[in-house]
C-alpha cells in the first residue's frame, strides 16, 4: 500500500476516533447528570458512566496518536485495556446482581446454575485483562517472550470472554424483558465482536490490518446510540433526563430548517460553480425560492401537526405531555377574548388536542334539544339540533364514548346499533363526536372536523378527549350557573326594592286612612282642612318619588346633598301629625348638617317615629334629639314603650321580613339601616323590655365653610 493511501486511511481513522470521542463524551455527560441526581444509589449507573468516559479518553488518545502527539501512542494501549476492563465490569455486574432483570435462564440440558458459572467467567476476564496488561508492558520494553502474536492472542481471548458475558446477559433476561437489554447487547457485543475479528486477523497474519484498525472509530460511533437507547429503557442505570416536548419540537424544527438551508445552499453553490455565466443569477434565484419554501413550511399548520405527531410517536413513551396540555386547555377556557366567546374557545382547546381544523359545540337548552351555540373555524358545519332522547344522545349518555365517525361509516362493530343523525353521518367533514359529561349527565357534545394530519385515535387519545370534555362541561355548567345567579340577583334586587316601595305605600295608605277616619269629625274645622291638604300633597309627592325610584332602580337618581337635621326632623313630625303621644324635639344647636337624600332620610326618621309611637302607650313619652358629637351628626329617637329583648335585637331586628307587628312587613328598619350605612353612617339601638328603646343615627358631620 503506497504512502498516499496510508495517509488517506490515517485521516479517516483520525476523524472516526475523534467523532467517537465526541459521541462518548455526550453519552457520558448525559449519564453523569442523571447519575449524580440519584446520589450514587445505582452502581450500574456508575459503571456505565465510567465505561463511557474511559471510552471517550481512549478514542481521543488514538486520534491524538494519529496526529503524532507525543506519548499518545503508548498511552492508547493502556487506555484500551482500561476501556475493555470497564465494559467487562459493567457487563459482569449486570450478570451477577441478583435482581437484575428477571429470573435467570439456563441453557437447554445444562443443570449448572447461571450464578455458579458467572464467577468463573469473571475471574477468567480479570486474568485476561491482567495478562494483556503484562504483555503490553513486555511489548513496550522489547522482551522477546512477549511477541505481537501473543499480544493479539490475549486480546482475542479477552474479546471472547466479553462476548460470553454479553450472551449470558441476554439469555439470563426473561423474553418479555429483553426489549430493555437487547440494544445494549447489540452495542457492547458489536464492540467486542469487531475487536475479535480485528485481533484474530492480526494474529493470523502477524500484523494489524490498518483499514480494520482505522474503521474501529466509526464502529464505536455506531454502537453509541444502541447503548443510549438501552440506558433510557433502564431507569436503574440512570435517571431519565426530562426534556419537554416543546423543546424537542423546536429543536427538531430548527435542525430541520438548518438542514434544509444547508441543502439549498449546497444546491446554489453547485449551480453557481457549474452554471457558467448564469450561475450567479440561478444561485440567487434558487436560494430565494428555498427561503420562500421554508417560510411556507414553517407557516403551515399541517406540517407542524405532522412534525408534532412524528415526535410524540417516536421519541416519547406517551403521545401527550399531560401537564402542558392541561395548562394550555385551562388557559383556553379562562382567557378573556372579546372577539371569541367561551364556546369557541372551548372548541378550539379540544380541537388542538388532536390537531383538528375546527368544530362546533352543542349544549342542552331549555327545550328538549341539544342546540349548537358556538363553532370554531367551522362555519359550514351544519347546525341541526339533536333531541335529548335521540339515538346519538342516548348512546353518548350510556356509553360515554368518543365516536369516531370514520370508523362508524366503515360499519365498525363496536358501535352496535348506534344511529348517527343524517346531518352528521352524511357530512364527510364531521370526524369525532366528544361527549361533555357533567357527573353522569350528558351536558352537551363537540363535533370536530378532520385533523390536519393522520392521527390514530387510540385509548390514550380517547381518554384525554373524554377527560378534557368533562373539564369543558364543568366550566360550561359553572358559567351557566353564574349567569343564572346573576339573573336571580337582579330579580332579588328588584323584589327587595319593590318590597321597600310597598312598605312606604303601606305607611302612606295608613296615614291617609287615619286622616279619612278623622275627616267626618273635623270636616268643618278650617285648621284640619289645611292640614289634610298638606298631608295629601305630601303623600302624592312621596308616591311620585317612589314611582321614579321604581323606574330608576334602588339607587336614587340624584347625589347626596347638604341637609339640615333639624329641618328633617320637623318635616318628619309634620308628616306624622296624628302620632300619639306627640314627640318632643330637642336641638342642641342649629345648623347641624350632613350629606344625604332629604326624602330618604326623612323617611328613615319618620319610620323610627312611627315605630316609637306604636310601641309606646298614650301616657308615655317620645323624645327626639339632634346634636353634634366630634365628627358626627346625631339624631336620637327615644321612647318609654315596651322595649325589645337582647335576643330579638341580635337575631331578628335587622333581618328583612321579620316583624313583631301583626300587619308589619319587617323591612322598614332593615331599609333604614342599609341607607344609613350607604351614607357612611351607623344606626344603633339600645333597648330593655318594659323600659323603652333608643335608636341613634350617626352620620358624618358637614362642617360649614370658613368665611374669609
């Protein structure tokens, strides 16, 4: 072989061993990270990491020896022995540990226990490594006894012993468990089988075949993926490195895009080199067209879907990253999107689980049908309703299955006598029907359009779709319940306001009735006639305001304004002219003011006066005091009536529709307290049975403006 050919072989050998060193470095780094995370609990992991790292050093040393680095050739011989010993130790440990994979299997007709044969192989291996080490030393010091043939023979024996151990690992594993070990046996067995062939050839011809020797680097490189796959299938060797599907998808997309651009660039270079005058123009055109094609591919939902399915199918044990899918579905259901309602977001969240192009949502309505209430990217999907007692609804209710309409159209037997509605079964656009189960009740269902890429609907996809359907049904039910609660609260607010208005009308009616009963006695009394006209005018004005409040809502249309408490009390006394006993008014100082709605505050004070008069005998007393204290304007109404118990005050006084009066509605005092609180004040009560009651209204005091 001439010098040029030897130089070419050496260059190939350099690159082979160099790339093998990089591959072993990557394998060792991944295993080392996982090994450290297990806190040295797995000896098998430690041995595998050591074997990978030693193989990396051995490959790098041979590459350095080819590059004529001083001392590398001598070191490579000893590192090769260490490499063989490390792989020998790892395989031997797998063979001898008692709980390795499954029960040991003996060869047919062999009664010797497997565990009894292993120490012999291991001792022979140790002896072979030691002998080879001595031979290596003797070869370096040129001892005549240790010829190259003896060295090659020792390496052949060592390779045979290693292959025997690999064979025992495979045979000693139960057939059902061999899927986890077969790649390791192929990888390590391949290493030593190639060594056996290489050194057997060298021993036969008394010299090393340079081509076989140069190819060892590439042979080692080819076995690294096999060892890595087997390590991934055996968690006891190392922890699985958690790589998210998104990272794998983005990395794969980036790698694919880079490879694509590299091919386009190579094609452009080739065209430029051989294209002559038009080479530059054609190169630019080809590269631009390639960039346009890459943009179309990256923007294509179909290609993204196909890439995701390929990655999930070939790189992960399960198709879905359930944590990521659940978080994404939750975001879909809870995000605020004014351009897209909740129903469309729910369909989109379910559709994205199977890369569907669109779909529609059917929900149970008041009438006994499931009506389509929303769709996502499916405007042409028919919106026919489905009766609640129809065949489809009964099937979904009873079976709770995801219906694959492609299988149904192919008359798949497990659908039994299911009859899909004509509008759905005859529509080739419909693909999957997903039940939305709320507990054991069919709340609705989602119909999806076909996927962007071919997806096998297996048990995993079915379970995910059914679980996601339950989540959508629960959220939809909660949304409907919230809407119903909002409507109920609106009715409650209206009814409560109506009750307050009815209460005030009842007081006005009572006042007018009392006036009419006295009219027959005092019809000729001029003063009574004037008072009667004022009372009627006041009642009409109050009823007008009540009607206005009923139209506008519970909150008054105008804002609070400054009011004088003395004027409010006097106006309330005037409207309650027939009260007996007649209240007495005491004002500490004039001009005590607060911010309030005059009519409503007048109604509160009038209600307290009315209650005091009804609870006090004609011989008793009612006193009204107006005073200012610190930052509060205070109105007190105190009577010497029958009083109230502490238990009644604590449990019943301020509750609506609770009253001790025979014809009372029990909302006057409740309305009074709520209004005082609305103004930022407080309504307190002190009472003892048979001793009387004192109500105290405290409102923020409005200070007069200082005069400059």
